[in-house]
C-alpha cells in the first residue's frame, strides 16, 4: 500500500507542476501577444499628406496645453521620421528619434548624425512607443522639461511668437546636430502649409 501511496503522491506532484507550467506559459503568451497588439504599426508607404492628417490632432492638443506650435511638432515629426516612413516611426512609433533612457521599451538602430561637420552613421538605442500620439507627448515633455543638464534648454520654444522663432530656439538649444535644422523646419512648414494647424 505504501508503494501505491508514494506513486499517487508523485503523480499528483507532477500533475501540479505541469499545471503550473502550462498556466505560466499561457500567461506569458497572452502578455507578449497583448504587448504586440497594444503597439500601433503604420504602413511605410504613407503619403506626406496622410501623415500630416494623422499627427495634426495630437500636435494641436499639445499646443493647447503647452504652447508649442503644432506646425513645429508636425514639421519635426516629419523631418525626423521621413514623414512616418522610417522603420523607427512605422514599426516602433518613435517620430522624433528620441534616444532610450532606460532598458525597457527600446530598440537598437542606426542613425545619421553630424559629428565635426561630417555625416556619420552610428548605432544607438531608441525609445519605442505604443502610438504616434504617445511619441508626440514624449517630445512635448522633452521641450517642456529640457534635459538633465539644462531644464530650461528649450523653454524659448514655448514663448516664441511664431514658428520661425520656435525653430531657431530648437537649433539654439541644440535639439539636433544638423546646422541647418531650423531652416529645414521652416521650409517644411511653408511647403506643406503647416502653420494652418497653429490657429
């Protein structure tokens, strides 16, 4: 009888362990599936006009709260992401090339930077977002809160009287390494009539 009892105990323990394993495996599968579902993905074939229409409402909401011209946000998002067509934007919702500041929600990719007057490609960790709206909000927080070494770095963007002043404030604050960054923003705003979203 003792042998049967020990066998039954072993069967019960193995059954319990299998049940726990199946439960954990199912839970992990559900979590990873949910994570994939919650991150929006966009077509890399999006047109410039489609991109503008999609991001404009979020840019305008941020403008209402924080006084960052919507035209600037849209132009930056467009230039930084090739109008939503870059892999970082289409797959990972990072419109502004914002670098990762931790080990979660990040992806390693090549980026082009201007170093000592030369254009070079380097690999960097970038933040990933659930949506373009979340990326736009993160961009707003960077403008509002600045960087760890200078919290007022981009404050002039919020107090600018027009998009030209805001573009210059971004360049003066060192937002990008491109020495023509401000003029490229102004050109994009004029070309696509983005200042209509500032009204």
